[in-house]
C-alpha cells in the first residue's frame, strides 16, 4: 500500500477525503464494496451497522423530528382557530348588547366563561355623565389611569401588586396577570386610555412575559370599540 503521507507532501486530512468524496459522486459506483464494508456504531446500541443502515437510521430520525414539528403546527393551528372562533362569538355578543351600561359586566362574564379566565375585572373612566356613578367608573386613581395610558401592548406576567389587581374579587389569588389598556383605535396608538381590562389566574404560567399577545390585543381593541359607547 502506498503511503500517501510521504515526506515532502502535505498530509491528507479528513477534510481532504470529505471534499474528494463530495466532488466525486461516482466513487461509490466504482467501489460499491466500500459502502458494504464500512461499519459504524448504531446510536440505538453498541452494535455495528453498515453505512447505508446508519444513513437510513439518520433519515428516520429526521423524519420523526419533522413529523413532530408538523403535529405541533397542526395543534397550534387548531388552537388558534378555536380562539378565533371564540373571539368572533364574543364580538357578536358585544354588538348585540343594546344597553351600553351593561357592556362592562357583559365583557367580564363572557371573558371568564368563554376563555376560561378565573378572574376578570374592568374599569372605564371619562364616561358620559349618566354613567359616572356606575361601579365600573369608580375607584380608579390618577396613577392607575396614567399607567394604563403608558401601556401600548398587553402587560403579561407575575403579579407585582398593581392597583388594578384590587379590582378583582380575590386579589390574593392573582398569581399571573394580563392587563389590557382600552383606548380608541389600535392598542399601540398614543391615544390616552379610557379603561383597563384585567385578566388573572392562580397559575403562574397562564400569563407570562414570553407569551404571544395577538389575541389579547384583538380582545382589547374589540372591548374598546364596544365601550366607546359609554363615552357619549
């Protein structure tokens, strides 16, 4: 056998071999016996397997991974469709509410029942005079109003003791929160907030800082559009 790493020559590296095989696809056609003779360790035990069998195992593993990703995509798609359907039914219920004064209670009840949120509360300010004495328009400090205006997207995370938590029936049970500012137009606009919707759960992972907020944003905008009727 000729020693390829002879004095005066650069030693052949694994990269050289890999490049040669990559650029010489007909090598294994000319030397088919090499494929059959190469033995590798199987990842599913210590037994030796042929190169072809090892490649087949790798392909099966890739297919299994892709199948898992597809199943995750289908599951998320189904979940999104369910939530979108709930949002539509919720919006229709708001549109069918004739008396604007009933909207805050309707929003709280429907969010709790349709979206299985354990605790929900809402406050609306800057309302028309005939609604100024309603419970939903009372008990909001200027600091809370300023905080609501500062939010241009839903706040999701652990309960740090916001004033809005005290609007809930059981504040001590609020471990994670979603705070939705209510304002005219898009939730991200610079318009001052005229209310805030509070969602709370005893589950620390129900509302967290890394979660997607698209549906919460749509919820805030739908509620804002409906509640604008309270402002005269």
